[in-house]
RNA sequence: GCGCCCGUAGCUCAGCUGGAUAGAGCGCUUCCCUGCGGAGGAAGAGGUCUGAUGUUCGAAUCAUCACGGGCGCACCA
């Protein structure tokens, strides 16, 4: 369905083509820098050359020839080299409200008959480590991307991938054993049971395992001679030694359970969870195969793929001690994905930009193996603290749990403060505070572009003033409040729908109404662009814009004091505005409370 | 040394497929609650868009080169 924004541009392009006797593309229709100039504009620069006249003269000529008749537009006027077009307030608002009422929660989404499949890998925290705010950017961005791409008509398969084997696990478990005074060699199943029994339930967390890992890294730094023990542990794990495997399975469960809880809380939805342990054996096989084919070769005891001729250096795919690397497993993962989803059109991998070189090497190798489609790298810059970059190896991280608790306690405090007299029950307070906390955290991470290093500042993250998620929620909430007072709100859903057959007035008369409607009209275009450019930040920016227009409308137009069909129309406008705003925030996986 | 990314207001960022006086938020200075909810709104101060050259009728936007900062570049992930 063609929604209003596109409809208007197409309409203007057609009328201009008629006047000029040549093709004008809708893409040539732009928006003036100042709303008082008009709602749309057409620059005459390109025509000037072809027609041999000055742009200003052409603009005047077009303005005088434009005849709108039956149309949403009321006037065209020349201003320098531009022709500006103005929409009728009544027609503009009418059309946008109708769009939203027809589409409801689908407003902004493309309807497709047969969606192409797109694999989206994100959410790659490793087991045996804690989740920190660096991971949060990936999780939040990934889920938003998943939503935005779905809205744009892709059949998205969101997938997670967890490093549950490899050096970091070996280090963690090695230190777990050593720290509890067990001998690494000759470690038995009974000893593994004994060790596990010694760890109290409340310590069976990712945080605890992360501390073990960080401590192991420190110990190895100080005592390099222990590296052989760690290699030994990793080899035993890869050989499925019963004792180490037991310890590994149990500790891994702690991590995976924790992930499930956190993903659920964040609204992260994964269709297929991959584990490195699923692909490690096949990865080693593929390395052998590559060796046989002559694609890979031995170098300093390790196995590498030489990519020097592509200016990508050498790609290490097996360590000299015979154990696997990230790359060993990634080769097999790529193969497995294609086996399970043979119809996939595209495959995206969302990872930290610092890994871009590695992924270029990986993709080049996949190309040599003819594993198509070769994935697309979607990068984002890392999250840093004022004190410096976070590293789980060094242990200077803000864990997600700590951050979340901080934000929740702050938002709870605010909610309680604002509703001291409203007799809200604990459940309502808790839910509202959770919605606001989610909005604060997620919006803060989504509103800026992926390629900006994100400096995490707790104080800033806790502020809900200005262009923040809670600001957008607040705008939607005030609209809901008006609807409630008018007694016309559907309590179960914020989305308007099914009123498109009821007559709607065209008597809207305020510029704030039109400004709001025009912003709402841009939503589908922004979503499409966000999907095309893989930038959910565009949707976040739109949400701020929409909330600002809502606040201006709120200031300028009193809905409940209007009368007759205009009041009814305005109620439908704000219901539509709320519906669109909730849809926009929904794409960012941000919930909107009824009240706040 | 080579490669990738960033450089726009005091701070955090939009704008970048070239076009009208460069926009927000925070902070700062003033206002606005007997008004549909002040997590809000209005106004003000604050800019050689890092610099240079080039392309163009036109450059924050494109190209090249500097400068500044960040991040990568084989047994970590």
C-alpha cells in the first residue's frame, strides 16, 4: 500500500512532469528547510542547464502553471530557485490518519507475498564470562535490526552464537580446578563432582565464571610456564575427556541459563542458538580438507590460509598445539548455516568493528570454498568507559546485571516519586519502572550511529531528560491520557485499527496538526531507509522527531475542549500518533507503559 | 610500517546518494504549572562544520593530501 508520504511525492512528480512535459522523479521532491516555506519543494537547478534559463525563472514559471484542482495540495509558490508546495491541513491530516487506521500495528511495515530469507547472526556472548554493557550494544542493535528488517519485508532468522569452547573456557576451567587445588593431570569425574559441590548456588553465575577467567589470565601473565597446563585442558576438552567435559557442561549450563533470562528481559528473540561446540569437530575436519586441497598450509607449526595476494595477510585456522581457534569454528558455522537454511538470500553478521579484518579474512576464505551467500559484515564501534576500553580479560567491565539494577532502581525511585498519591500497586510500579529502564538503556544505545565509539557514562544513562527513550514514552503516554479522559481508548492495544470506514472530518486547521501528521507520514519511509542502510538509529531519530511534534501539538491544540467532529477527528489523530509512536518504539524493542 | 573508523556548538550527537539562513539534546542565562500529566514547553548566548587543495553554477556533504584521535594487523575472541 502506498502511504501518504510516497503518495504526495508521486503526485507532485506527476503534476510537475505534466507541466514540464518531461519526467520528474519522486526522488527530486525534497523537503524545505523551514516548514513556513512549504511542505515539499522542487529545485530547478538541473532544469536550468537543459532549458537555458535561470533556475529562478523556471521556478516562477512552474509555480504559475501548477493547477491542483482535486488534490491534497493547495498552492505552489516560487522562492528563488525552488518551487514550494503547500498541503491543505485538513487533507494532509485526513490522509495520514486514514493510513494508520487501515494499517494499525503494521503501519511502517511492508507487506510481501513471499519474503526472502535473511540470516542475522548477533548475540554472541561467550559462556564462562559475564555479559557486560559492551554486549548490550550488540544485543540491542541486533534485535532492533531484526525488527527493522522484518518490517522491510525480509523473513529474518535471528541467530545467536556462543563460544562455549576454546581457550577462554579452558583458562576458566583450568583456574577453577587449580584454584580449588586439584591436579590438572589425572583430574577425575569424582573430583569434578567434588569441585562442583564446593561452589554455592549463588555463585553459579556468569559473573563468577568471568572472575575465574580474568584471574586465570592474570595468573598466566605472571606465570607463563602454566600455559602448557591450559593447552592440556583445552586438548582434553576437545578430546571429550569425561572429567573435564562434566565440569564444562555444568558450568556452561549456568551461563546459558543466565543468557536466556537476560535475552528474555531485553526482548531479544533468537530462532536458532548455535554453540561453538557444535561446529568445532567439523571445523577441524574442514581444516584437514583445506590442507589436502592445498588451500591451507603449515606455517610455524600452525595451519594458515595465505591471503597475502589479496592483501589480507595470513589467516590462522589452527593453532600449533593442534587446538581450534575462532576461525576453525567459524568455517564450519558458515557451512552449517547454509545447510540448515539453504534458501537464504542474505546472511548478516553483527559484530564489533575491531573484528572487521578478521572477518574479511574469513569471508575471503569462504569465497574460496564457494560457500554462498558469503555473509555481510555489519560492524558497530565498541563501548568504552571513561576509564578506558572494557576487557573481560582484564576484568574492568560494567556487568549488564549491575547496570540494569542501577537503572531499574533509579526508574523505580522516579516512578514512586511521581505517583506517591496515585495508589499504584507494586506490580504496576515495577512494570512501569521496567518499561522506562528498558527505554533509557536501549534508546541511549540506538540513537547514535553504529560507527561512533560509545562512551558509557552511567550518569548520562540514568538521565531521562531530553532526547531519550523515556521522553518518547512520555509523549505517547500523554496522548493515552487524553484518550482515556475522552473515554475512547481501546484498553487492550495502543494500535488504532478498523475505523477507516467511519467518516473522518477534514476540518483540521492548526499547523501543529499538520506538522504532526507530516512526521507520522514519514515513518514508513524512515523504516525502509533504516533497513536498507542497516541503521536502526534512523528509527530512533524519527521517534524523537515524532515525540517533539506531539509535544508541540499538545501545547498548541486542546483536544478535549474542541467540539463536535473536530474533537472526534483530533481524538483519532492522537490515537493514530500514539499508534505510530508505539510502533516505532516497538521496532527498537522498547515497550510503552499505559501511564508513567 | 600497512589497513579500517572517527573529527560539526563547552559536552554527546543529527545532517553526508552535493543545493535555501548548518540542526537537536545536555550544560549555561531567562521565562511558563487555578491550563488535556512540568520525564514538558518558550526564548537567549554559543559554530573559520580539523586544515589545505581540487571538482562544481553550488561543498559540512564528493576527491586528494595533511593534521589530530581511536581500533586492528598469526597461535585471544
